[in-house]
C-alpha cells in the first residue's frame, strides 16, 4: 500500500504539472491571439505620407501626417509610437532629421502631423480654428489599421507651440503614456488637477529663452507660469514626492519621483539655452526618449 507521504508528493507534483501546463497554454494562447490580430491588420508599416480629412470652418481639409519607420523593420515586433508636434510657422517634415537617428535604429515609429496654417490651436492667439485634439484622435484611429504598432506605448514630443499642444493633449486626453514639452510650459488657463489623467512629463526650458520666457508672463496669447512652477503644478496634481536635484554641468535637472500610477515629472533647465535650443542637438532627443520609454 502506498504511504501517505508518497501519495502527498505525487498529488503535489501532479498539481504543479497541471498549473505549469495551464500557464504555458495561456501564454501561448495570448501570444497566438496577438499574432493573429497583427496579421489581421491590413496596412504595412512603411515610410509614407497620408491625410486625415477634417472639417475646419465648414471646409473639408486634408491634413498631412508623415510616418517614419525603422530601416530594418522587424515584422515580429510591435513598435512604440512617438507623435512629434512642430512649432508655429514650421512644417512637420522638420522632425524627420531631428528624430531619424532614433527611428532608423528601431527605437520607435515616428508620427509627425501637420498643424493647420502651420500652427496648433492650443489656447493662445493662434488663428487656426482646427480641433487638434480630435485630429490626433483620428490619427490614432487610422494607425490602428497598421501592423506592428504598440498602442500601449504612445508618446508625444512638442516644441514651442507644439509643446503647448502637447500639454493640452496631456491635460485633456488619455492618449499618451508620457510626454516631453520642450521650450514651453503650462499656462495659467490650463492646469492639471486631481481629475487629470496621471502622465509622466519631461519639461525642458532654456534660461535665455525670450520667446517663451522662463519667468512666465503674457506672451503669444497665453499667460505662462514660471517654468519651475509649471513643473511643480504637474507634480502637485499627480501627488509626486518632493523634487530631487541634479547638477548636470551648469544645467539643472529637477526630478519629482513616485507620482500616481508610477509616473514621474522632470524639469530640465538648460542654462545657456535659447528658444531654438533643440535645433542641432540630437543628444537632447536621446535624453528625452530615454525618459519616455520608461513609461
């Protein structure tokens, strides 16, 4: 007759075997579903320009979006998505050279929308009447037909007026896991609060910026907060811990850690930076991407 201890060992072994088999089957099933969903999508990822139709002041306008993909596309992988919003008076194709050192290597897929009248309707004195929040939502819906995109990892980078647009999107939507606002800060008319979706934010300002002054004030139809106060507003709304300070040469980095839902707020003050500080500095976007991809 089998001893009680032996019987117990056999029962435990069989139970562990059953649980392991079920777990493996579940993982295989999830992977198979993901593969089938990806295969079911109809549009291949490739460098291209496409258009989103939007009614603006009763006119049907085709708005351009540039899509840039890695040089050696891995069709077994889903890539993060980075939206990039240009400044006022410039075009979306300026992002191609700014980010191609990251896109080309396969860090992410770049999505570069064109602002109507070369600007974003983000709450200042812009003449555009476009609903740019809806425009970005329409782009995301369009991208859902594309293969090899990871919709759990969508990020945004903005510069100047594009930075104001990035802030607006972070305040009003749940599109992005993390955003970077370069050479702009929050305005007094649009501030985060306890009902704002927690998002990680990397704000970058130049101490010598005269277009959007670091000390804030009235400019371009906005009343900007002082830059550090802007970062503190994000941190307060998302219940972050008090900031940690890092000196990066003559620049200063403020880190507000342990925010709601594992988020983080960062504010980088570039001591000699002017409003065009992001031009000709590919390493800055590496720093930004290293932050974004953590979330």
